[in-house]
């Protein structure tokens, strides 16, 4: 008898995998793209990777492009592209190194910081609503199970 993905003993794991994939998609829509759209409007699109870049810049107090790439686990060209788009939207500023014009330090603009603060506020409000009635210790235990996997 030939086993397929749908008849193997791990059917429950496959179903769980599908549910987790849906959870990731929901997270992306509700917790990332939704707050960005709420804060910036539908016309001004900022991607998830650009939001990660904003958060990294805020946490680091600014960074060189190479540090952004390594800190986010992305390529140098991808970091440059994310910074370029943030710069075009007035969310980040670029400062060239006086001794080496190829080195660019990036920081948040006042607008970039304000957007990040507001997006975080919206995210936390949505998270508070989603977790209403859920025991934090139980949730932490569930997350620990996934981390061990």
C-alpha cells in the first residue's frame, strides 16, 4: 500500500501545519499590514520587511546598511532597497560617511518614529483584543513548545 501525505500516520501533523500556515497569514494581514494601512492609509504601502527595518533602526538608534542587512538576516541589496523605499516615504534618512561615501548610516526621521509608535500602539491594541481572556502563562507555554520544535 502506497502512502501519500494525506493517508500517512502524520495526518494530524499535516493539519496542524496547515493551521499554522493560516495563522501566519492571519498574523501578516491583521497584525502587520492592517496596522500599517490604518496608520499610513491604503495609498502609502510599507512592506513587512520595511516595518522590520524601521523597528531595527529604532532599536539600534540608527545603523549602517551592512549592519541592517546582517541584523535582519537579509542581503545588502535587500537592505539598500528597503532603506531606499523608507527614504522615499520620508520615514528614514541617509547620512553618508565623510571618509567613505560608499558607507551610509541610516536613521529614523521624526515621521518614521511617529509612524512606528502609532503602528505599535495599533498592534498592541489588536493583540490585547485578540488575547482577551487568554491566560498569559498558558500562551507562553504554547510558544515554548513551538520554540523547542
